[in-house]
C-alpha cells in the first residue's frame, strides 16, 4: 500500500472488478467516473482485483481488465494510477480484522443451519434471528462469524448522489463476515481493503447500496471513519431492463471489435447518468473531467442507447484526418476474416476511396462492405438489393449504359453525365437509373459515391460486371426446360 505523496490530493478512489469475464460496459462507466474524480482533484485511482472467487477467476480476465482500461485511457503509467492490488493478497489482514471484531465482542460464532432457522421460526423467508448471539461459541470448523448489528436506532448513509438513505437497524440482521472455514466474505474483505488502501470515496453501482449500511457499521467497528459514498444509476436497455450479459451485448471488447473508437466510447460512457451542461455532448475527455461533478450524477437509470453510441462514433470518425481514418481501418482491411485474399488487397486503391468512405461509415467494421467490390474478382450480390434494383427495364438500361461506357472518358463527372443521359432516354431520373448500375458493379444498392467508385474500379472491370449482370437478367427471363410447354405432336 502506497501512502499519498506529499502535497498531493488526499482523494483516493478505487475500481474493484472481479476477473470473471469480459469487461462490462457498466464496469467501464464506473472506472471512468472514478478516474475522472482522481484526475480532476489530483488524487489517486486505485485498481483492486477482487480475485477471491477461485472457482470463477481466470488470469486471462485480469489481462482483459487491464487492456480494456488502457483502451479507455486509464493507464498504469499515469501518476494518478495505483495498483493493481489483489484482494487475495490481503487475506491475512482480513482474517485479523475478523478476529479483532470477535475479540472485542462485536462479532460472534454461529453454528445454525438454514434448516434449523426455518424450524425455529417457521418461516422460510425470514432473516437470521440472532439465536447464537449469547451462546458464547468459540471458533470451530463449520461455524460462521456474524457481525453483531445494533438493535435500536438507524444507520444513515450520506450519499453524494442519493442524499441520505436511512436504514433502521432493527431491519439489519446479524450478517456473516467470515465463512465456516474462516475465510472473510465480500462485505468484510471489501471494507478491510478500502481501509488498507486509504480509500476516501467509494463510487460504485447502485446495486451495492443495500450493502452500504452494513459496511458503514464495519468501518466504524474497526475504528475508522467511513468514506464518502456515491451509488451510480443502473444501466438499462431499450426495454428499461438492467443490462444483462445473457440478453444484451455488454462487453466493452465487443464494441471495440466492431469499430467503436475508444474516444467515442469514453465520451458516451461519461454521459450515462451525467451531463456536462449547455446541451453539449461531443467533448474531449479533459473537458469532461473539468466539468464533472459527482453530485450532478442523476439517480435515475441510464439508458444504454446503441444507436446514439453509433452516432457518437460517426462524429468521432469524421473528426479524424483521412490518413488517420485509413490507419484506423487497417485491422478490418487486413483481417483474416476479410472476404478477399491478402494478395487481392491494394492499399493504393483503398487510399483512393478512403475520402469517400470517411464521411459514410459509423462503425469501422462497416468499411469492409463498403469497399469489398474493389478487391474481389466479382461483387458479392446482396439479393434484396438485386431484386429491388433489377426491375422491368433494367436489362435495357444496362445494355445502353454498357455501350455508352465503352468509350467515354473514364472520370467521375463524365461517367455521371453518361448514366444521366441514358437514364433520361429510358424515362428515368439519375437516382433510379444508377441503381441497376450500382448493384451490377458493387453488389449493393447503398455504398460509396458510385461514379467516383467506378473511376477507381476502372473501365474493364466495370464493363465485365455489367456484362455478368446482363447475363443473369437474360437467364432469369428465359424459361427453364421444365417451364417450356410440351409441343403437340
């Protein structure tokens, strides 16, 4: 444990994830809010890995936590960062704290089973009835250690977000602080670690609020002033259900993998339950930190709006230079899962269309579908696009476009004029006339600007694709052998 450096802020916050799975966006929001407080106040952000659940913890999940936090800008080499500490390494002082509470009469051993409790009370839903409070039991294998809660009065929690929630002590059962094998449970371990790490503000999800009066009593019983508390609102989906990894996409890694820029994700997460004011939303992290106030966090649930996040991301993509945008697309362009072979990808060709794609994609992963026609021998035909574009008259239009494109100057403006002229001859405005051409050449009805794309693709490849589309249209119009009526003899 490192003491605060002389002259530094005494504010110490912590983020305490369990390494049991992918990095949840709710955890990412908690980490960022705590990081913002530490950075704003010149304090310290403590990372504590709560790794005492040996059956679920995996070392790779710790690496995932660290890499996800680094993607969010929470880096180990920052002076405000401290840790990571591991809860398992504090087992000794946690057990010492439990023994001290027992020695001072603030906790007692209990050998009651759940069945015995139900038999005494006749109620399967009842909490613990304090049966062992005055039995004077000593430690023995299988006996849990329970904290002796006050019988009267109330415990008031001062919460920077929720005001002063008050809990009647009569409603707080004598809760377990150490298991029958002597190992401390979460409630005690959490408090002991926070005391050991000099935590001054505990800012966490509201689901922990019911634990807070118990932990506050433990802080006081161990002779320490409780920290400030701040319980952040739950994050919900569009149905206002709490985000669930069984039902919703909640892993930060999944959003980054589909092309959400880290800066966009940080900006969006900082606005889940808090607003910087003046109706501003797209702001750099340093400015968000400057304006951040824990007291201004809304206590109501925060809606994780994927559409809004995607819109944010589009704004951040458009703020990139074309060169930086092209570099950001590289992992998708050169991924093993790309629909083209590595030797088919041409960086110069992509660089030529990157300015066209820059203003159109909202997720970096969308770049693949926007440019695949440039690197494949034949376009991937989207059947829905084909059916909508290749209506009656499409074959005639494509035939005339193909003839006109055979010797026109191969530049975007001339190509546009050509298709416009042919379309007018067929009674079509440009919007309708270019649809069959686009699908024939790119495979889709929506994509990059058509004529600039044709210029990059080149005359020969464009004409070959129009020929292939015409052949398919002819084949579709010709009855199969099974459909030809038998000739009468």
